[in-house]
């Protein structure tokens, strides 16, 4: 007997499964003949168990009852396979562009009640077989055979290419529409469109009887309503007029036909909080207000506010309403802040969210915010003040199943793990809505069920899998595999079976950390229960375990099978049939050889080969047919950890080989918004996404770090980008240019951007704004690998990360930092009387700068200065003007200036007889939102400090002098103010020893590094120079010989970063010019300045460099025609902070 019962149950399950698969095949054939231009049928796949979770399909008792695809942009033809859906009740394809004929097989749809094919491009005649459908009430195209359908009351054939003659009977139905077709309406004067009032002597007796009965019923109804109104009026005439507010509890917008239901707050906003100025009229029931709905169409409405006996004072009620609205707004802001804390600080538990809040952050679930859909619902992006969330909206209907929602919320409320998507809230609201049922308008219960998660911008793992092994570097691939295993192990420890594990349900965060999602099908086993049996088998073919697919058996090993399929696809790819394990290994070898900067061949053979082999073996064991033969999660993790130990042992010590140092430059722009930066140093820039209009609204970019991890940053700004730049595998960014200017109430934002890559391709310009231009241009092997800056509603400022592979980089001019580099002017050495003292010194004059803007006119002196005597500054909020006096080499006295305007107060200082200027510092800022000027100045001498003059606190600059140098004059630009300033410096040529009277020590230029590197033996001839550089000068080494011909090696001095270049000098070749730049260290504020670039020129006309990045203040070692550079000395420990030279005079 038990065997018989079991056989009957099994037969029923098989029939149920076969019926479901039969429906899948029929609908999939329908999809194949339709052309889906909008992707509305993307989830109609033939590998599904049931179509009941597909979009636009409604089921009853697991059988297809309704297909609704009106206005979906479909083309193609109708498939006869639809006729196999014998339980189909409604087929609605109105408003598409479907062509061809109506299949004869549609006559087999015995349960069909609604067939709407209006507004398509159908042609041919209407099949007579449709007359066999006794339940059909509404049809898009009907032939004469439908005289048998006594219940027919509405015909819609409009706007098709159907042809033929319509019988007279079909012109007698209450409502019909044949316009826009080739159907013949007959020889009599019948219009091709009619309403319910149309009658004719040839009409049916039934219709006349219905009209008569309807008239009698209407008259009786009017009489009853009249009596009731008289009674009510007599009762109400003695009651006072009092007003109340409409309840604000139901905060939903629902639509039915032309009827819309608005929230309480929408009414308040539309009527300006029910202002008395908007009252149109009032009566016994309340007041009527005029209003304008918020939105792009500004629809005008009239709002009737009913009265209530509980609120005798209308104005007091309005104040209460205002308080309630403010409280709701405050609650909404609190919710947004709490969600932000949960996402960023990982604090707190899931929240119960209001529907109106989720509507607000998703723009009322607009299509622009739709980011995915599945069998249970659609997922939308929600925009918070400083971040995003993902909102999953279950498909709404009047018979929504509560079980999947309750199950998923229950699981998510009790789990928290790094590799499981973060659940932040849910919404479960129910309200009434008017629906049409049986010819009547009734109130039905409508349920809204939503789930809220962290937003993971990299999407699902599915989009990264192809027919070949996944496109990730092996480290990323392994990281994802390990993360999925950890998350699944966490679930299994809590007896939770996911039951729908597949790449679509594995989401990836900015760091490519995998997170398991979608627990709608999950099951919880009791602690003493190891398996369960189900008759409802829902999932994705290919990832479903065979025992679950065949027998409905659910165990922990069901997830293990799905995991094995995922690992196989990641390591081998989807197309695994022709690939052996050895083929897979060789494929990975080829890819890893291209990443030779991160590993060597021997490391591959010992370390990563074992790891990839282990993952292949794990996938094979996980997909064994029998559940008992598959490993558990503990065994899988133990195997992975063993491979990690081997890889770390072999590959670990060399992981830093080939890594490039990263430098930051900028930012350019304003100081508004919040600072934005990345946490992990970038190695390669992969893509850039820009949102722009008049200005740059936001920037988003993705990059790969040195470990091969992918990161997506941003968007920084007010909205996500619309223009995406995807860099090719061998393409990299070599230049960025743009403009900075005011916008609305902001002083400075980025108004345009253009990007240039190594293949001379240009992207942009994005944005239309004008302003102060800036540019960053990298040459040789350098590249831009990331960005930082400031943003809030717009992109306020932007800076760049560059790798120190760069052979040369030119940066500037920037918005407010001058950026104009000047070469140092050479002067022939002459001995002059130095003023009244009569002392004689060998001096060289050099120019540095200027710093500031490019406004006004150029200012300079004509006669070179020898000694600075007096400085006069006019200043207030900024530096209005500068004037100074100096003596030249002949002892003549000169006054330069004033350069600038007459504003501000006057301040002067006189240098003493033995006092000289050793440094100038100041700041640069904007005046009147556009002009770049000097906003403050401070002067430092060997005895004291003067200033600061001016009150500016913007971008700062500093001009220090070393040991034997001094500032002796100025140059720059000015108009009404001091726009920019540069300095003249002198350098005394010190004689080194009596043995080499012709060798002098000049400098150094740069910062004031405490560590000095110098030589002991006097140099006579320079033979070789080795410079390591990236974005700055990292280290210096040189080979020289002394007077006796003995060779000496100096250095290397500095750090170990950068790329090395050796300069070999011929026996008769020597260096005649050394120039460069220095600027504050961009990544270490404790280092005032570093040498950022060097260029060496020889007597043979060869120029070597520039090495590093030409950024900051320029300098040049003064060498005369009868002199040569024979050695160097430097300051600095990890970098070259300052450099000086040994010059030998012939």
C-alpha cells in the first residue's frame, strides 16, 4: 500500500514538473519569434523550472493565467506555441509593433477571457477558430463566427492592418472600435466606432430588455437618493461649521485609470500648507484650495479638505499639521543618517522603513534607477545624501505571496558576515486600492514588500564570466572564490541552505569582495535535521544539484554542488568541454607571464600552479553526482588555506618587486565640498566616468592596485556619470587638462575636463564652463593612475596620482599656484667693487619663480642687483604693491616700483649693513572670484623676520636660501595689485682648498634637509652620472676622478625608488649646465622641499633629461664659459631634498 502511495505521489510530482516545463517551452518559443528591443523578456530563459517568476507573467496554482506586455516595444510575429497554454485567461499585447497574422491555433485557448491585440501591425483575416472561445469577453480582432458569443460586450480592433467585412451583428454590441483598420463596416451608414448608447431596429431583444431594466433601476436609485438627501439636509442645517484635516497616515501614490491617490505631504506642498490665499471656496463639508503639484509638468489641482467635529479650530489644526510634517521630515533625515552610519560604520540593525522614504530615494522607483530584476522583484538604486543603497521591490499584486518575503527577512535579520550582503532595512505596508472586478469597482488590499541592502557598484559576478577563464588576475579570482566559500561556510554553520547560489547572486563591492545575496528560496534545517524534501523545485538549471532537480531533496550538499559549478566557471570558463586541466593551467601561465612584474616563472611553478590545481580539484569534487561524495565547507577551506601557505612561502618575499612609487599632484580647483581620496595606492587606471553639463557634476573611476585588486571610486559629486571612458589593455592616461571657474554661489569648481591617452586619443572636453586653465601632461613611460580632490554637489577640485615611472612631466599652470617656470639667466663673471666696503666677491645671479597669477603687466629690473637694501609693502587684505631698493655690482643705487596699486597701508623695512634676506614666503588666492593675486608675504633675514603683510590664507609658497646665498631683488606681474612675485638670488663661489683653487662649491638649491651627503676627495673630472627618478628625483650617484686620476664613486644618495638612467661622458665631454625644479614633498609634509626634476647639458650639445617632474620653483647652477661641473653634493635621506654642484674653472 505504501509503495502504491509513493508511486502516485511520484507520478504527481513528475506530471507537475512536466507541466511546468511545458509552459516554459511554450513561452520561450513565443519569445524567440518576438523581437525584444527593450530587454523586457530578458529573464524568459529555457533553463528555468517554472515561468511563474518571470516578468510580465502571472500564475494561478502554478499555471500561467496572464501575459501582459502592453506598450513594451515588441516587434516580430506571434508564435502558435501560445496555444499550448490552455490555462491562459488574459493575453494583452496592446500598443506594440507586432506583424504577421493571428495564428489559427489561438482557438485552442479555451480559458481565454481577454485578448487585446490593438495598435499593432497585424494583417490578414481574423481566424474563425476564435469563435470556439466561449469565455472571451474582450478581443482586439473578432470575425463573424463570434455571433455564438452571447457575453461579448467590448470589441477593440483599432489600428491594425486587418482586412475583411464585419457582419452586422458585430455592429450591435454595446462598445466597439474598428477605426484605423482595413475592415469593411458594411454598406449601411454605420460608423466604425460606437458606444454603449447605440441602438438599431435590427438589434437583439436581449439588448433592448437590458436597456429597459437599466432605465427603471436608474429612476428608482435617483428617487431613493433624493429622499436621503432631504433627510440629511434637515439634520445638518442646525449644526455648526467646523473643519478637520484629512488623515495623513496613508502616504502612498496609487493609480487607477485617471484616478490618483496623493500623499498628505503632497497636498501640503501643492497648496502651500493649505494657505488661506489659496482658498477657492468653502461650504458645509469643508474648504476647497487651489494648488500646483510638484514635478516637471506643474499640474494644477483643486483640493477639497473635509471637516471634522474633533477639530473646531482650523488654524490650530494647520499648526498641528505643520508640526507633523516637520516631524516626518526630521524622521526621514534621521533615517538617511542612520542608514549612512550602518553602511560606513557597520553599526546598528536593520530598520523598518517607510514606503514614502524609499519612494523618495529611488525617484518613485523610476526606470532610470532600475539596476536589475529577477524572479521575485526588481532592484532599484536609492540615492542618499552621501552614498547609495539597493532597494529590492517585490512584484506587487493583490495576491502577493508573503512566504518568500518573510523567509528572506527572517534570514537576513539573523546573519551578518563580510561575505554576505549587508541588510539595512525592510518595508511591509498594506493599503486599499480601487480595482475593477466583475463589472464593479471594489476596494482591494494591495501589499508593498521591499528590502533594502548596501549598494554594490561592481554588480554581480555573472557579468565577469565568459566562455574563457574569467578576466580577473589570478589573485582577484582566488579572492572571490575564497570569499564565497567563507560566506557559505558561515551560512552552513547556522543550518541555512541558500538553494539559489549562482553568479547572479554573488555581488562584488569596490574592492571586489564577494557578497552572497538573494535568500528568497533559502531553507533553514533544524539542528538535528540533515535534509528535507520539496515538491516545488525552483532554481536555475546548471547550478541545481541533481538530487534536488530529480527528487526535490535539499541538503547542505546542494549548495556545495552550486559552489563547484561557480568555481569551475571562474577557473575554466563556461565553455569547458574541450579544455583539459592542463589546457587551463597553460592558459593561466600565459596570462601570468604578462604580469611578470609581480612574479617569476619559478614562483609560478611552485606556488600558483598548486593553487589553481587545487581549485580545479575542488570544483570537480563539489560536482560529484552523489551528495555524500562531495566535500563539506570545512574541508574546502582547509585545502585553500594550505595552498595559501605555499604561495606566501614562495611568492611572498618578492611581491614588492616592480612596484612603482606613487606621487600626488594638485588639486586644482576650489576648497568647497568634502575632501575625496582613495585608500589603496593605484597601479593602473581602468575606466573613468564623467557626468557633466555646464560644469563637471561628478567623476567616478576604477583602478587596479599592486595586488591586482579592482576598485571603483566615486562618483564624487552630485550625480552618477553618463560618459564612460574604458581604457584598453595597453592604453593609459598621459594627460589631463581642464578649467576652473565660478558657478552659481561657488567661487571655484571644475568647469571642464579633457583626457589624453598614450595612443594620442583624446576624450572630451566634458563640461562647457570657462575659467582658469590647468593641464597635467606626462611623457615617456609615465602615466596617470588615479585621482583625488574635493566634491559635494559638484566636482570642486581634482588632483592626480602618477606613478614614478614617469620620465618627464609638465604640470601647470594651475588655478592659483603660478606654475610659470623661468630659466635662470647666465651672466659673465666679473669682479666689481661691492659698494662702500670695497670687498671683492665672485657672485652669480639667478632668477626663481614667479609665484602667483598671470594678470597685470610684467615687471622686472634692467640692471642686475648685488645687494638688497630696503623693501616697502602696501597691504590690507591682500598685497597691493611692492617697492624695493638695491645696489648693483658697481655700487650704484636703484629703486624699483612701486609695482601695484595705491590701496592698503604702507610698511617698510631697512636691512642692516650685515643683514641679508634668506627667505620669502607667502600665499596666493583669488580676488573678486576670478583674479589670482599675492595675498600675503613674509620676509626672513639672517637676523629677523618681517611680516606677515596681508591677510590671505590660500595656497602657500616658500623660497628658502641655503648657506652662502641671499635674495637680492624681485620681479613679477602687477596691475592694480601684486599679481605674482619672483626673486633674484646670488651665490658666492667658495674656493675649496689651496690645492684645487679652481674648484668652487655652489648651492645647494631645494629644501633644508638635515642629512648632508658630500665627497671627501676634490673632484677634477666627472665620468658618469646615474639618476633614479619618477615624479621626483629619488637618488643620485656619480663616478669622478681626482687631480691624480684616481677614480671615486659618490653615492648612491637618496632612496631606492624610481627608474635609473646612466649618463656616460666621453673623455672630452663635460657638463656645462645643470638646471631643475624643487617643490614641497607631496606625500610627506614634514619634508619642506624635494628636488622634483633635473636636466644636464654637456659641451657636446647633448641634453639629458629632464628627469622627474618639472614642478615648482626653477633653479640653475651658474656655470661660465670657462667652467664645468665636476661633482655634486646633496641634502636628504630618502629623497634628494636639495642639490649643489662643484664647478671647476679652467
